[in-house]
């Protein structure tokens, strides 16, 4: 019995594997807060969610704020009763759980395509990539997005049409994190609708509702809050131009080349692509429909991901490397799945899978020492940033600072503290403009990094990494 055949059977060890994954997820969540940095997207989502929980509409039209993502904002609203600090820690726990879910999704998808050992290899490779770890430790929405998409693909590979709407439910949540999932949900929903076209209008309506729910919710949120149903598109493009983000067709290939190298490395990505194309070709030649479906879903997911990145360039939207998590990790799964293909296919057909495995393993072994150092340095920096966030909370909790801030006509903040300060003060980030200098004009106050304010500066109060500078009661021109 081949490894691929074993993947289709329910192993007696499966309950033990589930217990291990649950235990790992709980451990990651409990240990997460000191090692997870909340990204600007996460901070703004918490601030906006708290506003919604209070019954206020957030101000999303400021070009200097992050793009709104409906699911994180909803999470921020649900966490808001905990208070700003506890909500931030809870969000950090969720970011850690998202990372565990991502590794689990790669394990499950690799197992479905290449067998249990392939799943373990895929999980190990993904979990040890420093760039993936960085995205997770900075709570970027791309990590849970990739986890949901890859897990949906695993369901589709394992059960085909029998997976039914399960992938659609996962893609619905993914589509509330990033719009790239919309097309995947519509494609899967359309396929299900075609297969069940004789089942009656009610099931078809349910499938259509799931497939279209994410874009309807996202566009509806933008329309209600800003009056522009395409605000996320327009606002992201405007913000990218203002902040001079990398974008445009001329930057597509340089960004793609460096992103693939940073996330998984070109040897591993090339090996995965070659192994996937080879298995798809052999399946087609051998007329193995099930094999072609399994490999085709993962290979198609990778190619569609790269195509979506190209569309971002055409739309003049930012080209961030984390947007390539899904396609690059799909290639890692195809590389790991070569383990099952190489062990179960005698003759010349084994040559390319073995070569692909060797290339990828060599790349991982060569970069392992550097990868360990990079991950350790990143976690240390995240821990330091978490301590600085605690300094900001303690600064704003000081009675004299809180009174001064509440009474000050105008408060400016450092850009890196804007969303966190808004959440701690219970304000909309729009009410706290970003200051170009740590020293406010007369009649205003400033929350700035302590290293930018001289010790003993008049009107300043320091707390670790942050300082409050008070000129709120000075007359203009003083």
C-alpha cells in the first residue's frame, strides 16, 4: 500500500494527532502575547471595532490609516469589552492560533496529496520559514487568510465534490480578510451549483449566498461607513501613493523574485513547481482522474495566486511580499508531496520527484543556521516591541498624563503609536493626527518616542520608550 493510499484511510493514530495539534495550539496561544507584535492593521482593527461596539461609525477615509478588513474589525468589536490592553493580548493569541492553523493546513494538504510523511515534511518546512514566522509574529491578516485558503484546498483535495460547502465556509471567512478569496469562493460555488443543478432552487440559493457573502459584506461595510462601496480599493490606492509603497507593473517581477526568495527560497519553489507539473502530466497521461484532481487543485491554487499578484500590479495596488503566501506555500506542499510520488511510482517517473526533493532539502539544510538566527532575532525584536507597547499603556495610564491628554485641544502622535493610542484612549484614530515632529506647536500635546525628546524637556513626562510633551496651555507664538 502506497503512502498516497494510506492518506485516504482513517489512521488509528488520528485522534492522537488531533490531541497533539490542539495542545500545540493552546500552548502557542498562551505563550503568544510577549512575542507577538500587533501590526498597524491589527491596531486599527481593534480601535475601529471598539468604536463599532460603542455604536459609533469609524472614520476610514483618512489616507494614512490602514485598509479596513471586516473580519478583524468584527473581532475587535467582540474583544472590546476586555479593555484595550487585554483585547490586544487576546488578538495576539489569535495571531498565534492562526500560525498553528496555517501549519496544520499545510500538513493536512500535504497529507492529502502525498501521504502522511509528505504532510509532516510540508508542515516542518512551512513552520520553520523565517519570513512566515515574521508574518505570524506581526499578526498580519495574510497568515489566517492563507491558513483558511489552504485548509479549504485540503478539504477539496480530500473529498472532492463530497466536501460540499465546507470549503465555501472557510473561503467566506478568508474573503473577509483579503479579496483574493472572492474569486476562489465564486469558482467553487459555481462548480457546486453546476453539479447540483438538478437539486432544486433552495440548495443552489444557499451555495450562491455562501459564495457571494464575503464581497457583499465587505462592499456593504465600505458603503455604509464611507459612502463609497469601493472605498477599500480607492483608499488603498490613495494610501499607497501617499506612502510611496512599491506598486505598478514595472515593479512586478523584481518584487515577485525577491518575495519568493524571502518566503520559501527559489530552489524550494522551483522544485515544487517542477514536481507539481510533472505529477499533473503523468496523471493526465495515465488518465488518473483522482490524481489529476488532487495535484491540479494545489497547482492551480499556486498559479492563480501568482496571477492575482499580477492583477494587483495592473490595478496599481501595493505589492507586498506577504500577498504571495498562498501560492508560495502551495509550491512547498507540492514539493513535499513529491515524497509520496517518489516512493509509490517505480521506474523513470521517480527520477524528477527524487531530484525535486533533493534540491529542496539541500536548500533547507544549507540555510538552516541562518534561518535559526533570523527567527531568533525577529522574536527578540518582537519581545522588545511588546515591552515598548507596555510602556505606552503605562504612560497613558498615569493620572497627570491622562488628565492633560483629555484636556488638550490638540494631540499629535508618532505614526507607530497612533492606532494603539486611539484604542487606549477610546478615540477614533482620525482624531489623533500624525506629527512630523515630537515637539507640538503651542496649544497642543505630543505622544512621541522617548529617544526623540531630550531628558528634562519642559512639559515632558517619560515612561520607558515613550514620552508625553505638554504645550497644551501655551499661547500660539509663545
